């Protein structure tokens, strides 16, 4: 089963914009993360990126550079994101 998510690495004036995830989230709670979200049925990655940034930040991206696609297994909801 695949689950697609897009995210934006927003850089301005040599600074990266991140958002703090809610501590009540099932996956990766209370960590700094990039903005983005889930691809809805019938939606392209580009449409998802625009929609999510409009919803979350009130901005409309007009240009971007594709960086990478990652395929990762979902962690168990109670599993911490990183164990070292």
C-alpha cells in the first residue's frame, strides 16, 4: 500500500521555514517539520503542494524545484521518530 505526501522546503534569505507538529499527532508528534500534506485522489503532486501551502500558510507557490522522492515505511503511531 502506498501513501503519498508532498512537502515544501521553503528557503528565504538563507533561512528555512519549519512548523512544529502538534504533540497530539499520531505520527512524529512534537517535532519540527516541513509544510505539506497528503495527496488527495485525482490530485497531482503539484496541485497538492499549492493547496497545502495555501491552507497552511496562506501563500501560493509560483515556482519550485523538484528535489527527491522518498519511499519509507510508516512508523507505528507510538514509535518515536528517531532512536539513537
